[in-house]
């Protein structure tokens, strides 16, 4: 195992020189308490994710999870024997991770990682890069501090109920003149830009929920791409969801969890050819 203990700041949680608005734009502090409940994996899925990573990476390597959040991925990895370090810009999310035993964490921005070159073997990025307008810079940083692979767990949804609700919300916003968007590029979209060396099906994740709870999550803007929606547009979109789902009781979130693995040299090449 690589000795990287002197290369990170396990408990200090200092914000390291990222422009303030970049941090605040996506601050997950506001939903840290509800994050796990709203992004729950079905029983057994976290274990299957950890097993897939165990097959791919082996546990004797050093892994950095960028945008570690509440440790939804890092915690099962840790219990499977991985040496995982996490960074995030949200103190609230990191506190949740620490309460689950993911203690090697630092408050830091993906675009300015507080580690020396090649401090880790692999970088893990799950549901992160779409939040960062400078996603190329974040990838460049991951490729600088991790030498071997970039790994993600992406979710693929094919027309499940929850995706239909998302499209209905976005459609209502568009009708009211606002386009719902995120500033960066999703990890699964990165596969269209740089070919992954491996793509493997990990698990089916099916979670049921009540329509009233699902609409409440929209009303409370639990999802980050809703944070920029102007209030009047948001209220109109919520009314439209209530109308559309009147009389419907339950929904299903049905998605495939897919592991994508890139060789860091290919990520480096993307950064070099795109001028970062
Ligand atoms: C959607 S959550 C994903 C968390 C975790 N990877 C998971 O899959 O559960 C995105 C996380 O990325 C963090 N984040 C957003 N922008 C970031 C940045 N520029 N640098 C580091 N973390 C960031 C957020 O604070 C949040 O905890």
C-alpha cells in the first residue's frame, strides 16, 4: 500500500483555495441531512458496488473519492478493506461521512486537490462532475494525484417512473421559460468523450416511493439542478406535477448501476488535447 498519510489532511477540513462562488453554487450543506434518504440504494446494492470495485481495483491500493459526500460509496468500500480518502466542499456532507466511520476526509475543491502528484493509485468520482463547470480542471487534478485509473458508478435509467417525473418537472420549467441544467458533464457522458477501458453491469437498483414523498422532494429542491430554478417557475412546475400525478399513489425508481473505468493516461490525453 502506498504511504500517502502525509499527503492529505485527514481531519482538518480546511477549505483550500477554490473560488468562493464555485463552492457555494453547489453547496450540499442544505441537504446533507436528507441526502442518504433521497438517494437510497436498495438492500444489497452497496455491497455489490464494493465487490465490483474489489474485483477491479484490489484492496491494497490507495483510493481517493472526490466529492465523497456522505460516504454512500466510501463507507461500504472501507468496510471491504479499502484505504479510502475522501474530499468534498460540503462540511455537512463530510460530517455525515465521518459519523459513518469514513474519517480520512478533507474539505477541498475538486479543481484544487491538496495532494502531491501520484499520491493515490485510483480516483473515484460518482455523481460529481456534472456539478462542476470546470470539470476538465477537476479531471486534470484527479489525473495529477492518482496514477492509474479513474472509476465511476453511473446510473442508467430507461424511462422509469422517477425519470418521467423529472422530465415532467423540466418540461413545466421549460414552458415557463427556464431550462433546467447542470454546469458540468456527467461521468456517464464522459464515456462519449473518452472511451472507458471497462464498463461492467453492477446491480439493478429498484426503490419504490410514494408520489406525495416524491413531489415533496421536488418542492423542497432536494436535487441540485433545482437550486437555480426561479421561485415562480418552481412553484408553477410543482403545481403541474401535482396536477399530473393526482390519483397516482406509488412510483418506482428503477435504474442500473454500471461501473465505468478509465485509464488515467487516457484522461491525461483528453486534458492535454483540450488545452488544460
Ligand atoms: C451528488 S453528491 C455525490 C456524493 C457521493 N459521491 C455519492 O455518490 O453519494 C455530490 C457531492 O459532490 C460535492 N461537490 C460538489 N462540487 C464539488 C467540488 N467542486 N469539489 C469537491 N466536491 C464537490 C458535493 O458537496 C456533494 O457532496
